[in-house]
C-alpha cells in the first residue's frame, strides 16, 4: 500500500511539474519557480538527506544553480544574436561565436566539477551520487510526462477534427 501511495504521489508530482513547465514556457517567472520548488521537493525525497546534510547540501546546490542559470542566460543571449544576425554574419564573427559556444560548454562542465568537488568534501560519496541519480530520475519523469501530454493533445485535436 505504501508503494502504491508513493507511486501515486510521484505521478501526481510529475503531472504538476509538467503543467508548471508548460506554464513557465508560456508565462515565465512564477511557473518556473513552482517547477523549481517541485524539483527541490523531489530531490529532498529521493536523497534522504539528514538535517545536517541538508544544511550543507542546499547552499551548495543553490550556488551551483545560480552559476548554471548565469551560463544559460549568456547562452540564450548569444543564440538570440545568432538568430537575429545570421544572414549578415561574417566568418570571423561566426568563428568567434563558435569559440564562445565551446567556452560556454567548458564553463558548464567546470561548474559541475566544482559542485561535485564541494559536495565530496562535505558529504559521503553515496549522497553525492544520490543527487545525480535523483536529478536524472526527475528529468526522465518530466520528459515522460511531457510526451504523455503531447500525445493527449494530439488525441484531443484528432478527436475534435473527426467530430466536425
């Protein structure tokens, strides 16, 4: 019974996550925060952090997420520049952008390496691994729920077309 309840709770959370994700894409801000809150709750449940471990983990996680967000924001700005100026872009500018993209990928990897190193100093390796496992599970469930919602929308559109 406990396993059924846990599974039902996870399915409900993923449904809510997908809804929040769709809203975030459409609306931005608050929906994005809601999605992040659901992710934090999911990570908390999956990692089984003690109070002391949570006190150590969350500030490191928050700093890591802030760094990733900064890097993603820089990448989005660059993608906008490419989208707006692609046709008139010189090879010199294209090469500079390519170099910047490689640098951004390197910066993302460095941020991840620094995060893992900081966690390893403070937490058991198994807890660090639990974070990455939970992160992957969260993304997988989010992706699966997104696919289900897309399929539901297709079915609804197809059903609506048949009725007319």
